[in-house]
C-alpha cells in the first residue's frame, strides 16, 4: 500500500520521527467512539473537541480553534476545525487532515470514519512531539465534513471548504508542499 509509505516519507523529510503506535491510535479512536454519535451541535462533539484539545496541549504544538458558522440546510451552525501546528524552519508546510464529526444517524459512531481519523491524528501528534522539523506540519481535525441532511456539493465538507478558503486568503496554501487526507481507516481482524 503506497499511502503509508508516502506519509512516512513526508514525516521523515519533515524531521526525525518516533515510531507510530497503531494500538495507541486505536485507543484514541476508542475514546472518540465511546462518546457515541457526534453530529454537529451535539454534546458528544463538544466533549470530543475538549478531549482533542487536551491531548494536543501535551504535545508541544500550537493549537488553533478555527471557529466558523456554516450555512447548512438547517440554518447557520457553529463549527470548529482544530489545527495543531508543529513549526519547522523552511517556510514550507505539509498538512495531514481528517475529521471528527459523524453524520446524524441513529447509532452511527463512525469508528472507521471520523473516529479513526481522530485516532490517527492524535497518534501522529504523539509521534511529532519534541522532534525538529524542516517544514511546518499541520494536523487538521475538520468539523462538518458529514452532511447535515443529504450529501451534496453544498451539504457536506463544511470544514475543509472553510479552511481551503481561509488558507487561500492568508497565503498558507502557497506554502503547502502536500496535503494528505486520512479517512476511512480499518483494521485487520
């Protein structure tokens, strides 16, 4: 599988990395899934935001709460991307992204979707902690990637569309060497 090799190469170029521990990532995923469904506006997604911020606060990165209001079929809805920046020296950047929300569906906990993305990104933060890097490395936890009602060009991907626009306006996109989106991770049984 080429994806993990490409990601390891990007991290290696960004700076010396610790070993990625899949089991610890799975425990992070388990914490997210244990909260149950995490659609926008729910108490569960608010709890997961707090947990993500708490974990990142111990990793020596700059954490930004990218709050915005998304125009959804149910009206304006507050959302929040969480961005962890591990600074480098080159002025260039690599972004690794995923999402932490789930679609509003009975009993849908998104274990191999938003849950696995969250677990992967939190483990990546543990790997990057305290390591020098050539390039800035952004870990982005997108909010609002799931549709509020039905998937369409306008009812989905709220967080990534918002950040793409923001990074285009502030010049971050011009500094990006790569953006790798982590989604739908499954394990062997």
